[in-house]
C-alpha cells in the first residue's frame, strides 16, 4: 500500500487516479445486451445455452430449479459454527429491519376528507446471490430477510450453477433465510434477464436486488423500466478512519476483506493521524494478502487503488473521508465522531448514478484480527436495506450507524 500525506501532490495524484464512474466497459455492455436480448426472445433455451457457454455447465430447463430437498443435502457439509453464525446474523438482521417497517398514516382534513399513505410490499422480488469470484452466504441473508420482513410473498433466488455445490454455507444460508422454495442455478446477465422477463422455468419478478459482477450490473441497467432494480454494486470500496487507539490487526483485516472481493478494481483506504498505525497496518496487509480469497486480484487492487492517507489529528467537526464519498466508511476511533450532516453530499458529483446507495452512511464497525476468516467477517455486517418503497426518501438519505465499541475485547 502506498502512503500519501493528505493535501500533498502525491495525495492529489492518487485521488485523481481513482475510478470516478461505475459505468461498465463498452465490451461488457455489448455482451450484456446480446445476452438479455437472447433470453427475452428464447427464454429457457437461451438460458441453458448461455449457462453452458459461459459457466461450462450443461443443464436442461428442468434442472435449472434446485428443489428444497437438494438444497438441504447441499447444506449438509456446512461447518456447524458457520451455520450458528448465520442464524445469529439472521436474527440480528431481522430485528434491525423490523424497526424500519413504515406503518403509513391517515390524515383527516378540516372538510372531513381523508388523506392516507398505505405502504404495501411488492408482490415478488428476485435475489441475486454471487458465486463466481466470491460467494458470500451473508448476501443471501441481507437480501432475503429485509424482503421477508417487508412482507414480499414470493422470493426468487438465482445463483451461478456451481455456487451451492462449492459453497455449502450458501445453501445453509438459503435454509436459514427460509427462501428455498424458488431457487435457480443460473447466474450472470442471463439470470437478470430471466428474472426481468420471465421464462417457462424462471418466473418474472417486480424487483431485482443483490450484488454481482460487471455483467450483472450492466444487465440491471438494461432491464430497468421492465423491472425495478436496486442500486448497482460496483467494485467494493472501503475507507477506514482511525486514530492511534485503533488495533492495526482489525484495520488490516477490514482492508483485506474488501480487497479480496475479486474484481481487482477495489479501492481500500486507511485515513489516519498515526504514522505508527499506518506502518503496522501496511505491514499486516502485505503479510496477510497471501491468505485471502482471490489473492491475485487482491494484490492487483492493493497495487492500483490502495493507500494509507496521513493527516493532521482528527478534528471533531471534520471528516476528510467524505471528500472521496466512498461506498463504505468504517471508523475505529477512541472518541466519538461527528454526527452525520443534516444535508447529505451528492455522490452524482463524482459521476455516480445512484443517490441513495453511495457513501451516505457512517458506519462504526468492528473488524477482526483474524484476517480472512469467514466466521470473523460474518459478525461485522453492514445492513443493506432493500429499497422496496422509497417514498419520501427519494430526496433524502438514510444513514445507519453501528457502534459496537463496548463489545471490544479488553
């Protein structure tokens, strides 16, 4: 990781080099267009053909659906400790999102007429669960549980054809979330197109949510208007704002957890006032990168976009990390940070298209000193909200703050 001093020429060069737009490459868009067009025209026939060509798995249309009994069998080898962690996470996610349920309201006017806001769930949602460069059981829970809490009656889950066989924890997460009835082994842009337009086997849905690669993001853009989609999940970004009280092992673990996501374009940043923390964190990242998933891509991400930014001691009214408006901000500091601003910054000024799903939340979260261990990553989840009904939030931003500093080991 390079080290730059905030405000210096090196800082400015590094900042200017960071990707400013989530727009996919032209070649990706053209490929996604062809895939979406084929699935729309040919349905299952295109889905199985593309699955064989792109994933190397030959299936019949009947084999696209994964029945519940097969999911239970595939979940059998999952580590019991992982399953227990998934159940604990599910309870926590459900408790959090139940507090978000909007009750609606009725307002009686002076003339006796009544104005009413009725909040209704969508009839169906499609949940995309990645399984290529990275397969994360947490993505099942963070998409399925908010939708279930919101009352969506039909949830359709799609994931690349080898995901469940290679990752028993993903199958276990499907069971924990209670979404095993409609699971299909199809991924990529063809999965998005199938959810948007429907095929004889894969039902169409009202909204598609969940992270994916560049082809998934491009396909989501192409089907908007036919179906609603969530915010685009581009290459992962994290900025950690830390002072000398932070544990360098925790910080390094969080940086590596994002760098390993698999695209090679992730941006990971430590912003600190402590040269000692900066040096030790950089050393731990260098030592730990060999143990992460997707090592080659993680090394590429660290070489291209990673940095340690040194700055003057933290001021209670300043937050230099907001200058970049990264997707996530994690803070490990001894004293309280400033409250979120009353008016949120607009990520569109950085070339971003989604105004709700960018930085717009300040998260204080615990990292793990065990660098790439799934059991440790799983208990520092940021809760992503399924935006089923933005309503009055269209012109605003909701920030979620998680402060677990009281739970840290002594």
